[in-house]
C-alpha cells in the first residue's frame, strides 16, 4: 500500500461511518485527483524556477 493510499484512507476513515461505500470511494478518487494535480503543479513550478535560475546565470 502506497503512502498516498495510507494517507487518504486515514483522512477518509472518519467519514466512512457516515457515508455509504460508493460515496467513500468517490471521496477517495477525488482526493487522489487533487493530490496528483497538486503534485504536477509543484513539479511544473520547480521546473520554471530551475529554468529561471539557469537563465539568470548567463
């Protein structure tokens, strides 16, 4: 089980008692999508920063 899966399961745990199984799975899917989008955005920002840094050296 990946670290991401463990974190999402921990976050959803409290809601699992109040939601039905389909809603819990949908919530997990949404959290994965948000996490992956944030990860991609962070990667893109890092690349931009590195490129600006390299360009400023010349």
